[in-house]
């Protein structure tokens, strides 16, 4: 897209959109920061024609960036052939996508994929599977402090942040939250009444943090011993985001473990709504039976065609290695900047710690993100004193260089 061809709305039209938003849409997201009208690759344009480098990619969703030709082609061709059919039937894209997921995970016989529409729905399905584990006689599910698993009621119960759960109390019963990184606390919480343990291999909402070495391995050993399921929420960390198809496949994170259930979404559809709940091996035989769960739109041909294009493009363009290579270049660039401390995460899921200034004050991450937006960079103030980057897997060093150059000034204010 040339600078001369991107869309620009008249000023009065942009104001009308903003007024209409306040008038006709739910206030749950607050006031929008931008009115975006177009995107290509790593960039988006707002209604005034201003260009932004998108370093959040829809919160790790736009894996191929905006309007990647392979993704657009897959959606367009499928929409012109078959759009929605309900789950009384299946379609070639649905079967092809499930086969591809089996392939990239090297799933054993008996494994299965359930398609839904989002990450929270993928986790809801896993929650229901956990309730059915052991014949439904295990009432308790364990989640970890700092976790974010979604906002529908089952997933919300697993989400650690009290501010998210409290307005909807009493919520779904039977969920126990254990301290982050504490193997002894996890061992003490698991018993014969435990149905499952839910863990994000990389926790995104607390600033992109991995678990201490040995934690996931211990979780696998403890759940196996207790006959409970181990569910890995890879909604944000999956689909080559960390340089691997799924973060737990990285030995430094997963240490060779095999979970019972994996949940996926976000980058899977590259911008189309799709989620997947993946049962590994014979876990599938113990869980949901015909008629015990469902979804109207899950697995529809267009979403599945888009997701298949995402997976095939990641392979053909070598985006696993690219994500790892960009991290190898970017991390030293960031750590060399005054005011930046630890860089966390893997691949293109990156957390940036902001250090106290000369007066001992930690910079306000929201203020840093606001200044970045004004300068043409979309970043996420994910937690106090922490920024999150999750750009398209296609982003280049050349595209990132202006952000790196601007970051010291953005932090200093």
C-alpha cells in the first residue's frame, strides 16, 4: 500500500463515528483510542490518515499482519463457495484444519480437536471436559495466581484477577488459585478431588512471565500421580508466537511434557474468530460425549479456511525461526536502553520492565503507551511498570528500528 492510497475519512465523518460509538455501543471497553480504517502488514491507519506501527497485532491475533495475501485469498475463495453450514455437517476446511493441527502437534491416536470461536470458549470447553473427568466425581479445578483464561463464567473463575471476578460473584464454584511458581503449594492443593490444573506456559496479563524452571514438569508429574488433567492454555503463546508452534514445545519452558488438553485461539485465525480445544491421546475418551457441548459458529468453513492459511503460511515463510531471530536481535537492543530492566517472554511475545527513574519513581506504563501512540506506535501497558509487545510474526528489523530509537524518549516523557 503506498502512502497515497490509504483511506482517509473526512474530519466530520470521523467525529460522527466517535459520537455513534458512544451512543450505540456497549461501554465495556471504554472510549476507543483510535478509529482505525485500514491495515497492511505491520501497519494500520486511522480515520485521519495517520500511520501506526502495530506492535500488538490485536493482542497476538494478527499473526500474519494485516491483510496478508494468503489469508485474504483463503477467506475470499471460501466465502464465495460455502460460508456457514451449522454443525449438523462438516466441510473440507474444517477437516483439513483439524488434520493440520494433529500434524503440527504430532498428536497420538485418539486425540481430537473441538473448534469454537475464541480463547475463552476454548477454555470453557476444557473446563467442561475437566468437570467430566473421572466420571464427574472430581469437583475441584486449580488455576495459578496471575492467570488470565477469559471472561465467560467458567473461564472467568479460572482468571486470577479479583477485579474481573468480583462483580459477578459468586461465580462458578470449585476453582482454587495457587501461588505463582510455588511447587509445594501446587502439590498441597492437588488431591483425589482435583479434576484438572490449568496453566498458561507464559502468563501474558501480568507482564509476560514464564514459570520457574521445573514448574510445568512438576505440574505434569503431580497431575499424573493424582489422575487429574493438565490443561495448557496456549491461547496467546501458541501459533509460532514464541518460535515454536506452542510454547510448551520449547524445552526451556515445557521440559518435554505432554499435556492432556491444549487450548488455542488468537493467532490461529489470524484475525478471524476461531478457538480450538485439543485433547491429547486417550484423554478424549474420558471427556465430552455427543450432545454434551456445542457451538453454532465453531468450525465454520470461512474461519477454518483462514486458520489453515495461517498455519500453512507460517510454515512456508519460516515464521517460527523468524520470530526467534527477531527476538535475538530485539532483546539486546531493548536491554541497552536506559530505564529498561528485564526483558521477558520468548519469540514475539515480549514483556518490558520499566525501571525506577532518578527520583525512584517507576514510569507509568499507561503514560508511556499514550506517548507511543501519539508517536505512531501501538504498544500495550499490560501491567504497572510493564509493557507488552506482540507484533505480527512477519515484522522486520527495519520496521522495529524506529520504535527502538524512539523508546528512550517515550519512557523519559
